[in-house]
C-alpha cells in the first residue's frame, strides 16, 4: 500500500515539474474582444492562421471564424464560408494544415433541413491559400446517435473526441478511434485514468500521443468549476492518472478547450476568469473598452508559455 502511495505521489510531482508555466497568462489578442463569447481555438504550425468559435450570449448561435496574421499583426476575423443557420463549433486544424475538423448539428444529407444531434465534420483544402471544400460528415463508426464533440487528431491521424453516450462512465467522456487501413476503428472509451462518473471533455491530443490535455468538471482537487488536467502516456500505451494543471492556469472559474502549440510551447485555452473591479470612467468609450478588454467573466481565449517535457 505504501509503495502504491509513493508511486502515485511521484507521478503527480513529476507531472507538475514537467508542466512549467514560463510567463503570465494573457488574452490572445484584442482582435477577438469585439465578440461577447469566443472559444475553441486552434492555430497553424506557422502561427499565422487561427480558427475559433464565436457565439451569442446564450449560445443559441454558434459560428466558426478565422483570422490571419500579416506583418506580425492579426487582421480582422472572417466567418468561414460554409457556415449557415446551423450550429458550428470546436475547430481543429490537422497537423498538415489542410483539413479542418469541427462539430455541427447540420443535416447529414441535403434531403432535409432538420437539425441532427452534434456530429464531427471536416473540410479540406489543397493549401493555405486555397478554398475549403464543402463540409463532409466523418461518418460511422465515429458519428452515432449520441452527441460527438471536440475532435482532435494526432500526427498519425488517430482521433480523440468527447461523446455523450449512455454506455460511458459519466455524462461526457473521452473516446479514441484508431486510424487504420484508411478508416477509423470503433470508438474506445478511455479508462478511469482519464474518465470518471463525472464530466470529462475537450481533449487535446499531442502530435506523438504522449500526453492528453482535457477538462474535468467540479473535481475534488479542482479550483472550482472546470479545470484543465494532463495525463501522460507510458511506453506500454497506458495513460497515467490525470493530474490537475494547477494555478495560475486554473482558477475558480471555468477553464476548458485546451490547444497546445508544441513547436512554440504555447498553451491556448478558453476561460471565464473574471477580475473586473469598480472604477471611475471618463466616458462611455472608456467604460466599453474596460469591459471588453478585461477578464470579464465571458468566454475568452488565453495563452501562456508552457513547457511540457
């Protein structure tokens, strides 16, 4: 029993030491402050193209947007051309930059206008300066009668995603599909090192599948609400027990939707952190700028330098 406790303590300490925050946590860019709710962020290998979700305050409307960096300045965001009256969210750019995965409740075919449950979709392009294809559903066995969310793929195209299934351990759980012979295998529920009877969602898989970042909700060792956790994969393929990534990444507010830029060692994530304080304002413009640019309790994209060795 003592040996098991020491082993667990060693894993936790090793994880914390290898996840070192090197700078302050700041908002991604002022280009996004015009939106009340912005979340679900990913960025290209070159760091000059980003994708994210914009939503109405009550999340009745959800669309995908993109922005490009020119001369080191992020330009005005634009809606992705295939967005329509259906819900679109949770973009993930493939490692080669030519496939964009996302989630939508759009119909699976053109013969009906009826909304579906949430499924995983994708669009393709030949290069960064080419147009996206029409959306294509990823199909079975990934998509099902349950809701699928937050797709993320490794370098070898293995897929990790969230599913709300009656066969899971909890309400939301994280699943894995292996890419083999040009198609995805049947989804596999990750074990209790990752999932629990609670909520696990928004998983980001590293390129080499050696670590997994995701959100757990209202855990005993959490800061409150949703917290980001990390699990590392052993040489035998087993996942270590997930550990809380701690402060200052996690707060008493909601942290979710992680994306890690391995090349530049930058963690991006969504947070509802709030540090607004009473103040005197000289004008309506001052008031608006303060509210828009502050950590105001609405979903915003944050970033920090982070070494995950």
